[in-house]
C-alpha cells in the first residue's frame, strides 16, 4: 500500500467519523470525543484533508477548553486533562487558534503529576521526584502522557524549557535496564518489568532530537525486533511512529499496516484514536517524520510567545 492510497483510505475512514458539526466521534455513528477530534485533526492533516473541515474542527475543539487552558475527556471531569497535549498539536500552524494554544501551553508548563521522595524501602526503583505529566490530576506522572506533552511543547518551541528537560530525564529514568518502556515502572521488588511496544514507541517519539541514539539504542533494538508481530492499531501505530522518529522504518511496514487494517473485518472497526495512530504511523514510514507529532522533533522556529 503506497502513501497515496493510504491517504485516500485514511481520509475516507476518518470522514465517516466526522460529525456534521465538524467534530469527530469515537466510532462511526458515535458521539463527539475530545481526544478523537484532536487525533482526527492530526491524521486528516497528514492525509491532506480539507482545510475548511480542519479549520472547523480546530475551532470546535476550542469550545472544550477550560479557562486555565486544559482540555479534558469531559468538561464535568477537569482532572482528566491528558488530551491537552493533543489539542496543542492539533492547533499547530493555525493562527486563529494561537491564543487557545498559548493557554494550553501555559497550563502544561505549570502543571505536573504527584511526586514524592523515594523511600529506601520503596517497592519501585524509579526516581519518583522527576516530574512529567499524569493521565489524571494529582496522580503520578507516566510515560505516554509525558511523551505526548514533550512533543506538544517542543512543537511550540519550548523544548529547552526546564519542565521539558526534566520530563526528558524522567522518560530516560523510566527506560527499562534491558531496553524499552512500559507504562512507567522499571523494577518492582527488584524484578525488572516487561516492556510494551506502544509505550516504547511513544517514549522514542518524544525523545527524538533530545538525546543521543546510543542512550536509547537498546529500546530501538527491542522495538525493531517486536514490530513484525504486532497486529493491533495502538501498538503498531506507536511503534511505527517511534521507529520513524529514529529513521528505523521496518521494510515490511506497509504489509503490517494492511494486516492490521484487515483485522477490522474480524473484530469490528477500530476506535478513532487507534485508527488515527495507525494512519500516522504508516505515513511516518514514508514521509520521513514530516507529519504532526514527529515534526515537533525538528522544530527550528522561535518559542511560541506566551501572552498574559
């Protein structure tokens, strides 16, 4: 499957999830979801989607922003602010959304998870003081939301901010001794935990351009050895994105994507966020990282000015 046919297929699948108002549903025929809309914007942008629809979707996403800049899974649940980084990326290069993007950037720079000094008898081995970002307010920072926030802040030119630099150190501290990442633990009661492809891909995408290759080489080798067996969209999508960020595209990437898409005939259509991840991962293999998410690692402009 070439990039042209993938764009066509991806656009068609995503447009079936676009609601009349311009937002995206979690599934075909479903209801609006904040994260699905942000992922839909990112994937449809990479597929060359309609500028008018994308602009409409971005503006509708702004309606979900709370006064402090966060975007939540649902407005009545402000603690679930992990979609904020997705919205920052979805608003990238949209002048009319710049003020909303600034508010979200400020929110991330001033927010972190729950952190505490590690006790000598603690069951887990990672440095629990290093700050990243959590899934939910007042909980510990974990790998995927931290990687997403790093990508969002770097996309807006804040890669050298102290918060981002500390988050990079946090991700490196959570790397497993033999390579790879899981949700965010390394050793528990002295036993090394297993890596997970999706978390490894997200971490590698977030770290690209910030650390030397040698620092993450065991993780790259782990992911490259695992990718051929992956058949689910989130694991495969993040794995392809992570490998593309380090120019390690597997030669059979197109075949892997086709196999994953074909699984929908057996298991049903994928959720929008999962489908978008798969589309972005597949396109990243052919576009050299020049897609939303990965293009953040090569940001060359000035930091986004944060107005009061």
